[in-house]
């Protein structure tokens, strides 16, 4: 019996192949599981038409993706991270960070399409491939820079201030501390 395969079947053939197979194999396996069609003139014409439509649609999609790839390749990201003295990052830059950075620049990309072999763990510039289609790949330049020391110093100062305020509450006399607790309980009871 002649059949047209609707998908790739290991050891039998590829999508679109017209094959001569045994009647039992066709009736018991290929046709009931909708893996093939009987190769009559009507089905052959239908399949050829569907193939042409799919090819045209794929060409249009590829052109759109190539334009999107040019737009993505024009973008370069700068990500600031905390880093040690030797240039190693505290943490790492992942595909999620790259996706968020691209979104801030107005470019939408699915995180799964960002092909980062390993998370970036050092300062510097890295070219990250983004595979939009099997034939279309864009490359984004990601620069990882060290977070400024001023911001870190300001953060440390605010932590020190919080610690001193916490320390002051422990130094108050016991009477004041009891009075504050009592006021809090009364306030809580009023709120309920």
C-alpha cells in the first residue's frame, strides 16, 4: 500500500515521503495513529498544497525574525553587580537578568531563547547569542560592571545607623521600656 508520511518515523521515512509499505503496517499502525495518509491522488494534491502554504508562511516568519534579530543585535546591555577585588561577582548574571535588561530597553525576548552556556560570573563584556529560529540568531553584547563604591559606602552607613538605633533601644532604663510596652498593648487593644 502507498502512503504519505505526516511525520518523521525512525527507520521508515521522513515527513512528506511517499512510501510503499505492507498493508498490515499501514492499516494497523500508520493510519490509525494518523502518522500517514493513503497515497491517492486527492491526498497527494492536498498534501502538496499544505506544504506550499507552510513553506510560504515559514519564509514570511523568517523575514520578520531577521528584522527582529537586527533590532536585538543593535542593543548592548550594561549590568551592574557587586564584585570582589579580583573581578569575581557576588552572584552571577543569568538569562533572566539579560531578559529583564532587554525588556527595559524595549526589546522582548523569551528567556528560553537566550543561549547562555553558563551564568556570567566575572566582570567584562560577553557576547550572548539569542536563537530566535533555527536559521536566525542574534547576538547581544552584555557588559558587566562593578557597582560603584559610593553606593556601597552609603549602604554600609545606613546599616550602621540602623544598628546604633537598635542598640539605643536596649540601653533605655527598664521603666521606660515597660512604659513603652504598656502603651503598645493599649494601642493594640484599641485598634482591635
